[in-house]
């Protein structure tokens, strides 16, 4: 029985280390690409939104998401959530009004 542990324990430890390294590489890869891998659980008030980006699952990232940009960070949101659709509608109306007045999109921020 001792011989069994001497062979399998080191193999298991090496395997766990490799899995740990590999999983960190995947997380880092997604982070380096600025991909959303999950959604925010809390709705974001429109007053904090400075802009947004649409992320498509059929491109580099594997999740459809709306990335709302605030003054200090980005919030990943599910495009099917009601609050997300409401915020996008509000931003669309605001952008339309600005374009009618001759403002640039940079002024939206």
C-alpha cells in the first residue's frame, strides 16, 4: 500500500498544480481581452453610465454582454435583463437628441 501512495500522491499533486496554472491562464486570457465572463447581479443606475460597449459571443468572447462604462469601472450586464434594455433605450434617446442638436458622441460622456 505504501508503494501505491508513493506513486499516486506525487502524480496527483502535479496534476492539481497544472490544472491550477491552466485555469489561471484562461482567466487571465479573458481579462486581457476585456471579456465579460459573468454578469453583474445588481442593476446599474443610468445616472452612473457614461457609455457602453456590446460584446458578442460569436466574436472573441464567449458570452453576449453589454458592458456599461462608468467614471471608474466597467459593469458587465445581461443584454436580456429589463434594466439593461431600459438603460440602452435611455442612452439611445439621449444620443438621438444630441445628434439633432449637432453635438458629438464624445459629449455624451
